């Protein structure tokens, strides 16, 4: 009985056929792609709609988040949001959101976007099309008026290093930052930083190390609001972890009584923003201390914000 021909002789033909199929698929994809991409005229049409109809406080959300070319054409007065995870954002400062979508782009997962974005949002009218672009206006039910924001009030803060025995070292304000004695990174200032791909305007507050705390003290924080503390480790420093690194501890306390009102811990290796919130009952405005401490501050570059939001704001613990 003759043995069958060895399979390896047929492998080159199979490989060649596979390569031809892949090449044909790529060619079809490239031929179809121009019909899925907007023209300059499409972008300008959307820009005209926004100039005519956008209100102060509105913002644009890109879907998918990486469809960045729109930024070249849209009106400068309308903030544009688009980063990995932006479909989950609350965007508390914006009562209305314009979603600029390209649903026909490869890997544009419309279902996943809707699951993340739609809770708390209501469409105002049907989508409008300009070529492959789709513009839809939404009422943002997650919007909450902000009655206090530490990152906007930092010039009025009193900043100091505080030891466990209560001893203080002042950090004088130089017109841009409150600079503390010691290493040059010990200061408090409002800056733009990226926390897990999200650009945030927040308070840079780097822990001094050991038991001492870096403190920013704020007057006239309104009651009958929801207080929220948000923080994260910036940029590439967040994912570092190891036994020598320590958790960064943050908090908000009443300056007069010392009552702890909010606390938050950022462990090594945690990426993204963490949040904690508390409803403050009606009463007089308070002076509060916002503080940060880490035994070992190496790679613990903290950027934070402390807000007082109109009553009823939802506050997920993190994402």
C-alpha cells in the first residue's frame, strides 16, 4: 500500500493562498475606508451647527475618543473631550453635551459607548448627519453646579507643612504657586496633568515624606452641598508598585474642630482618579484643611481637587 504524499509539500500553497486572502481583505478595506472618513466640508458643517446653537457651558464629546481630527475644525469656545475612558465621564461642569460620533469607523463599539454614556443623559432631538459624522445633543443629567473648587481658589489658600506635634512651616505664595522650604517639588499650584489618559486641571500637592503633611487651608467652603475629594497619581508614576513604595493618604478636615470629613488612600499601582464624597448639612460656611501625606513620597506625584457641589450630586467612588 502506497503511503500518502507528505503534507509539508502542500504547505507553501496553503500559505500563499492565505496571504492572497489577507491582501484582498486589506485592499477591500482600503477601498471602502475613504467613504467612512469625513471631508473638510463635513467638519465645517458640524462647526457651523455648533457656532449657531452651542450655549455657554456646553461641551463636545468625541466618539470614538481617538477621532481627534475634529479638533482642527470645531469652535474654540466649545470644550472638546476625548480620551480613553471619556465615555464614562460625568462632566459635572456641562449641563449639555454634544456627541460628535463616527459610528462607521472600524472598532467603534456603539453598544459599549451607549452603555457607558447614556445613564443620566437624554437626547434632545434626533441625530444630524454630515457625511459619516453624526452630531447629537444630550441633556447631561449628571451636571451639578459647582459652588466651590479648590483648584480655582488656590491663590487664596494658606499652605504649610504640618508636623504631628502641630508645628507649621509656611509655604509663601509667589503669584503662581505656594512654595515650601526644601525640595523644589514641594509646592501647591493649579496645573494641567494627565491621570490615566485624562487631562485634568488640578492641585499639584506632592507629599513631603514621613509623618508630616502638606496642607492647603481654604475659607468659606459652603455647607448644604456635597463635598467631594478627587485625586490620582499623575502620568506614568501611577502603575509603579513595590514594597518600598507607600500609600498616599489624603483628607479634608474642619480647621476649627479638627473633625475628619473625607479621607482617601491611593495605593501604589492604582491608576486613575479615585473619589470620595459626603453630604454636608445646612449651616455656616467652614474653613477646611486639605492635606496629603505619604511615608515614602517616591513616585507618589499626587494631583487632587476638592469641590462643593449642589445638593444631590452622584459620586462614584472611583473608576
